[in-house]
C-alpha cells in the first residue's frame, strides 16, 4: 500500500492576465512528479480575480488538462478550434509541436473554479501535430459506490467495489504513452476507499475540500486542504475522509524518465530545443 512521502502545499500566485490561483506541483524547482509538471487550482467568487482570463499564449511539448467545477470558460486557438467549458467539463489539449490559444471567462459574476494540469509528453511525441478534445460532463462516468462515496473517472480505468469503468481519455482501445489515471474522489467523514494503482506509476493526490488520511489505518498520515501529496510506490492507495470529509484528485501515470528543460510555456528535453521553440514562436513558424 502506498504512503505519503512528500506534502506540497499550494501557494498563491497569478497567471495569464492576472488570474489568481493556487499552485502546488510546479510551484518550485523540483516540485514535479514525472510526468506531471504542474497543477493549478483556480477558485474565486470575485470576478476581479478571474475576469481578465488567459489571452493568447503559446505552448509546446506537453499536454494541458483543464477540469471545470464551476463557471464557464471559452477556448480558442490559432487552428480555428473553439470550445466552451461548463461545470464538470474537461478539455484535454495536446500542445505537442505548438499551439497558440486563449482561455477566457464567459461570465462577469459568480464562481469560477477548476484545475489545470500540465502533463509531459515523451521526446518522440513532442513535435507531433497539436490536437485537443472537449469532453462534456455527461461523457465522464461516475462510480457511485454508496450514497455519499463517488469516483469520477476522467482518464484511465479503475475497478472499485467490484465495478470497473474507463474514462473518456486513455481508454483501452486508444492508450496514451504515459497511461494516465485521473480520478475525482468524494468521501464523507471517516469513510475510507482503497484504490488500485499500477505499480511503478508515479502518483499524487490533491485535496480541494476537507482533508484526507492516507495510508493503512495504523500509520495513516493527514493530507491537508489544498495540498498535494506525493505517494510511494505500491499497487494501491487507501484514502479516508477527515472530520469534514474530503474531495480530492488522484493522478497517476507512467514516468518518462527523460530530461526536462522548461522555459515558461515550452517544455522540451534540451536547451537547444527550447531555443528553437522560442525562435519558431518569434518568427511566426511556431505552430505552422
């Protein structure tokens, strides 16, 4: 059974045109879990914290996964793609060789809440054509394990309490190289759930409501609100809702074990590839 090996508290920061958010993975050098590069949580009821959005900006060399809990965001890119994200929706965008896109709020009041995850690509896939999928909430399966325990399966496959389900991303008939598992778990106070995870895959949790106890009952550790917890290796993880219950993300994937050289929105394997990305962007060849 996996145990907590590191706790990464999220820290306040801003991105885009001043959107306020909290960053756990990626907040400091070394705070990454191969192949996961960054995790941001955006959450505010004040439109001044999000209304400026994320105007047009480039990416190369990785995937971005946006998961909305509340609010309405519109994506547009240089390829002519356009999509709207509403509560419960997911966008899985493979930037690969390059994409220039914007993510702009489509509301002037109310709550905006969700996550953006950066997932690295192997070197052999960093320069493939860009593409993305907008996945509406109704296409994302939810395992209702009891009246108060649920597991939403965004990516990968999982078997819980005798029930098996595959998410819309990384399905068995269309596997991704990193073989990601992305679950959104809901647990009431004191209730535990044991989740199978592929041995050898790097795994972390992020608690966005309440707090969780992680590990076997005799030596479980507390993972607090708005913190990421990096796990040891093993073939399962046991999580239990704290005094106020817990809602948390569980993310696991096959590590790439390749050099990571990052310069802002570009993630490659060498400095020379980063310099080429910058030159391609400046010269207009970036996403041709």
